[in-house]
C-alpha cells in the first residue's frame, strides 16, 4: 500500500530497544486486538460520510476527485511527492512514466497513481497505522472503502519494528520502476544520511541535497549499475496531478514523521504488552525496557541524531510552507515547533511538532510519563545533560515555553 509513502534505508538508529518485538500474529490477539478494537483514527471517523456521499467529491475526472478528496481531508495538495519505484500494491501501474503521488498531514497519508486506486494510511492513537484502499468512482458509482490487510505484509514488518507503521524506501529503479538495488533497510527518520535517500523519487526544487539518487533510473550491465537522469516531467505530464511539484521539503518532513511514528507506535505496543503480561504492575525488567524506550523516543523528539543540512540549506516550495504552517500552535511570543530553520537543520526549535499527533496522544501513561520526565530533564538549563549539549540554553527555554503553552497533559512539575 502506501509503501513508498514512507521510504526507508540506512543503518543508524534502531527503531526499537532490544528485546522481543511483537509479531504480526501477536497484533491480532489481546492486548492489542488490532482488527477488533473500535477505531479512532481520522479517516475511519469520516469513512461513512465519504461512502454515503454526505461528503461530496468531484467526479468529473480522476484529478478532480483527488483534489476534492484532499480538500475534504484537510491535506494540502502542495505536500505532493512523486515516487516511481514499484514499491506498492499497485506496482503494475507505477513506472518513471507514471509515478505514484503521495500526500500527507501529521496523521493521514494518501497515495494515488493515475488509473489506479486511492490508498489511505490513517493513524489511530492506540493502534498506529490503519490501512484503506478504494476505487475512484466512475459516474454515479458509490465509493466503497475496503480496509486493507495486505498492507500489513510490509507495514507491520521489519521496516516498522513489527508494528503497524510507515515505510519509506530508497531504491535504484530500473527503466520500468523495478528495483536494481536498495539502500537503508529497516530504518526511518531524520538520521538517515542524505546519500541514502530519495532513490526512486522525483524531486523538484533544484537542491543538490537530493543527489545522487533522486530523478535517476539505473541500468544493469555486466554486474554494474549505470545511472541516467530523468528530470521530473520528462517522461510524464504534471497535468495529470494536482500540482506540478515533488518538492524536497515535504520529503524531508515525511522522513521525520515516519521515524517518529514508528518509534512511538513501537513504544505503545511494548508498553501495552508488558502491562498486560505483568497485570498492570511492571516487572523490573520490563520497567527497564520502557525506560530505554522513553530514551529512544526522547532523543528522537529532540532531533539528537538529525543529519545536518549541507551548506546553503534548503529553500522549500513557498506554497507548501504556507500550508504546513497554517495550523501551527504557538506560545505567547509567537514561536512554534513548526517554525522552519532550513539553513543548517529542519526546524528552528528542535522538538518535534509530532508531539501533537494522534499516536502521541495514544501513548500509555506508563511510557508517556517516562518520556515527559526525560524531556523535562533534557530541557533543564540549570542541570545540562551531556546527551543534549547540542541544544543551546536559549533553545531549551524556547522549547519549554512552547510545550507549556500548547500541551494540556504535561505533568504538574513542568
């Protein structure tokens, strides 16, 4: 399904701490009951309205339908990213001449390939990724949304830490989109080196950061792969898509979000497993494991291992930046976790805006309280921790001010 929705590839940070990971069959049994729980993700809440026609969608063309669907879901069309590797359930339709388009917010991800079906990944607070797929209706046909189980083959496997999450792949596609080579495996997030990202993706905006693998197809001869550059729009027509961009900045944010989601969902499943096994009173071993999970998530929240941007930074599509900042939450002085830096790093205040997301809200108290304790200590300028020495005192103070102003569940000692 939305496989290159979330493309992966590198070997820096492990998604989860050491210890037994839940297997796919474990997800279906208590305490997780993945297919039995009442769903609370955003797409599920409006699915009936989409199917009944209560949410009116434009049926004049595929493109018009996609534009109206994105508008109804509150997903900016400017988040569009085009991927042409055949890393999706709809692989037979995808090629450099027919790339798959991806769109996203913090809790909802949409995939579309011309002539194909709509793919949905919607994040549930307790369960992580929920997968749907449906045909673009023809004429007066009703919309019939199907909950997809096949997506779990990739989206609840090694690449996500065995929990329902997001997959971002980076490969060297051949002329028809099939993979000749791949990079980072079982990894997501902002620590992935740039020279291991973007394989199989079109990137607009002219940044050298996307080299050497963006806008490239490979050819295999005598055991060696040669590269051929294919500028976006050469083999396909942008007119088939809502916008004429596949900007670098959405791809950087998508990678960050994927890493966050996979780590937080993994922590949720581990905490729920241990609390169930220990009947609500954690054993010393399981408490120690959740402490390590809290450390992993806290480091990721605070961008501890973020790969620096190269000299010159990133510009980013102006229209997308406007859309991204539209729902920013700010402190009294106007600063926000969504404020861009883009000179040396992604964000000005290095604490992830994904702390407002659905998967964060669904963290069990046993793990969220541990993260908040670590986060408070990491941001305490009076007792600086060596692990977070990269954060200047002023930045720590700004992050604390934003969190205090915008979060409602901070512990009282914050």
